C-alpha cells in the first residue's frame, strides 16, 4: 500500500520577504498603489523585519537627541559659572564691614581701603582662639564658631575632586543614635580652652553622591547670626557673592593660610561680613562674618542630626595648584 503523498510545496526568498507557495486555494486582495495581488494566506516575515528596523531607528534617534540635550545643559552650566567668575574678578568685594557692604573708613573711598583697616567694633577679637577640630597634614584648622555656639559638626564629600581630605581628632558618631537624640551629646561647657585646645566629642559622617573623597568638606553648625571666625591664620584673597543653587543669596570667602600657597580655604553660607580682601586674619580669633540663615529656603543635611534647622558654615580646602580649579580667578596675590 502506497503511503499518502504530501502536498508539494516550495519556498524562495525575495530580498528579506519570505514567500511560501502551496496548493491551497488562492485569494486576491487589492492593495493601494499595487493593484490586485495574490495572497497565499500565510504571514510575510519581511514585514516584521521592517518593523524591527523602524523601531531601532526610532530608539537611536531618541538616544542621540538625549545626548545633545545633556551636552547643551553642560555647556550652559559652564557658561553660567564662567560668567559668574568673570563678574567676581571684575568687581571683587573689598572693604566690607559688619553693617554695610559699602562701608569705608574715614578718608577712603567706599569699598576701597587699606587692607586690615576695618572698624574695631565690627571685628570682635576672642580672648583666646577657638579649639582645633581638624587638620590637613600639619595645618591646624580651628572651629569657625565659638564652642558655646556649636551645634554639631558633619564631615562629607566635597562636590569636586580637587578638595583635600581633612583628618579630625573627633570620634565618629552613630548616625541612628544621633538622629534619635537630635545631637551627639557634646557638652559645650566642658570643652578645653587655650591656644592648643582640641575640641572633644563626636562628629557626624554624612554621605552624599559626589565625586570628592570622604571628609573633604565639613559643615560646622550654629544658629543664624552666630559669629564666624577665621579657621586659620592667613590672608583673605577673594570674596564673592553668588546664588546658591541659582536661587538664594550667599557669599563665599577665600583664605590663603599662612605658609600654604598651594591651599585655598573656602567658606560659604555666611553673611554680615566684617573683613575684606587683603585683610590678615588670625585663626580662631578674628571675626570675619556670621552664620547665614538658609534653613527656611533649603533642607540642610545637618538638620537631620540636630534639634534646629541645621544652619552652618561650610568649609573645605581646595588645591590651588590643581589645573581644574578655577576658584581663585580674580583673587589677589599674597606676597611671601
């Protein structure tokens, strides 16, 4: 007995379109632009291939435009920063006093005076320096606020890689315990005093998604209006007004520590300046500004570990020799 014969079929490829022939009854359909064509009733693989190609092209187009947008934002941000630096270089803040940014001493033009001649009443001098709370190599860094005004100290990553790592004699706090207790429990009344005094207690390590190494910046907390003192002895080489996050008035102070021409100490979140460009300052002794109130505008990370708004003076040491660092554009040159 002969086995049943299979229906003869054949297949061929026309480009990427696979056409399958069979002995099935044919139907005819009318396609716009092509007229009446034969339809075998089976799917054509070429249509799926064309759809995949179209989707791939659309995805590539979206990615390309996204890259263009990111590049444009980067160029815009750099242009804004560069313009801000140029304005600061063209009109540096000098001759500032605690009462007015345009104050001047008798016989001098407003905003321009001989370095170091600020009204004594606007620059109180502490009877002894604030305690040491950090170091960079052999450079001692003193509290920028009086020990009695200190709320908490938080170390974190700086926003840029040219910031220098600082060490501290303080011990690291448990962040969970500190949040629950709203502080590390430091007793301000029992802090040591004297020229060689070192702050006692704990510090908070605050992590941020930034390129800098840990402990390359520090937030020293105090209530708004608290006096801010120079953390190191040296010369103020630049003062610049700027907009924090492009919105909020703020001011930055640049100090070149004595004997450290390769270091630029920068402080921000300050107001009520009582020192100007060219002034020599004594670490932990010379008042230079006051804590600016920003907690009603932004959420300070330090706020999570205190019972107040977390206002503070931000401090970091930048490498003045790093070719990527542009923070000293417009700064004065300190004579050795």
